[in-house]
């Protein structure tokens, strides 16, 4: 297998949540969230009620993937920041530690300059947490989790998923 | 690459529908979307051209319920089948946990099936995956068309490793859920193996 499974434990999850909540208040942003490059949402903070975060995660990852390819086509390593300006809301997308995508949604209560500055600082903290997370993900699951709950999945468990 | 979130007690898996253009990949996931309970599905996202050809991908998140205390989510993606969208197909295969190959049963499309299958093997390999080891299901779609080749003949040409094979008419829903169940089962059994 090319890439190991990604495992997020409570400890790192709480730390990630702390960093992104802090980032959200420092940026005066509406929403801050973190997505892995394959489109899985890791954590989110802010006014989430009106947003389909699953779809947003998938599209943000698609956007970054396409932009990365565009960058390579013209001989760039990457475009590290994507910025989409709307009439009311703006989207700031950046890659943290080469692995995950940090998305900040903000309106006129904030500014691009402020978001850029805070994201830069927040990214350093996030990169350190992600480093630990990747190391733990690489460990055999039994050692990392005190016994994997998945080793005992039965055929009946799987059948139940499709019962209705 | 399954994403296991112990904090939120969630498992997230990615399934990609692959195959030649106009073979019925989008029709498969549209049918799944239509027939799934609203509480168990998210929005169906289609990045398509004005003529409804998939441009980048379709995306459907499904929530299948709990397994061992973990919410089990499957993210279904389709790739654009048209040959010239290869760069997009490569991107969508990133982090894939299981692949469904949707083959077009019409005799005239056999060459397109074979080309798409070769392209799948190559693109998986580029990402470091091996078609022989990754969870994989073969679906023979459009079985209702008069020009459909016999299933045995298609199996002879397309089957790679004794993978589960399903005959389908995706536009009517025949075989769609059977295919999805089979790939989901294989992905979860892979998870059971762990590392």
C-alpha cells in the first residue's frame, strides 16, 4: 500500500481543535477547517450550520489537487495559497506541512492581510501536531490504540450496515 | 487510505468508480443517491460539463451506520471516463480504498473497456497501488442492450484476479447496490486485517 491509513486520536484532535478555534478568533473568521489532501475533514470550527462541510472538504481537496497539477505543468513546485474572493465571503486555502489543507472563510469583519498573517503562525503549530499524528498513524494500530477495534469486525457487522 | 478518527469515532473510506466514457459510472452513484435514505447521504456533487459529461468528478458521501461503535462513512467518487481527462483521473485515485470498474457491455465498447482498464492499472501503479491487491469489483453494465456481449466473454477479457463480478443495468438500478455492497465489504475486510 502506498500510503498508510490516517489515524486521528483524541489527543491530537483536541490540540487541532484548540489551534483552529484560536485561529478563527484571531482572524475574525466565520469558519476555519482542516481537510486532508484526499478530501476527508479532520476538524472544523465556527459557523458551520449553514455549510455542507463534507462537500466543502471534498471540493477544497479537488481544488488543491488540480491547482498543484497546474503548478507542476508550468514548472512550479506548488501554489501554496489559493484565495477566492466573493461578494460577501472569501475563501483562503493553504497547504500545511505538505499534507493537509487549511480553509478559512471570512467576510468584511476580517481582511486578507490579517488572515494571511495569522494562518502563517497557526500553520506552524498545526504542522507540529500533524507530525505527531503521522507518526502515530504509521504505528501498528494495536500498539497505538490499545487494541484495534477493527480486528474483530464480523461478516454480520458488515451485513448490518446494509440491512435497510 | 482509510481515515480513522478515534476522537469522533468515525471511519472514512474512499471508493472510486472507474471505466470508459459513457459507461454508466455517474448513473451508478446517481441511483445510489436516489435510493438512499436522506439521513444517510450528503449532497451529490457533480462537476460536469454543460452536456452532463463528467469533467472532474462526482462525489457522494454515504453514512452506512455504526460498526464496532464507529460511524462508517463511504465517499463515492467517479472519474471522468473520456480518454483526454487522464490528469484528473490520477488526482481522484489518490488515497483510494477500493475501485469499482464499470464496463460497458456493448460489443463496440470492448476496446474502450480494455483501454480504460489498462489506464487504471497504470494510474494505480503510479500512486503505488497494485490492482491485484487493492479491493476491486468488476461491474458489467448495460446488460439490457441488444448488442451486449455475453458475460462470460467479457469476464474472459476483463477479469483480473477472480474479483467479484456483477451484471448491471445502472439506469434501472439493477446490480447497483450489489456492486456497492461488495466493494464496501472488501474495504472493511481490508480494515480488519489492519497493518
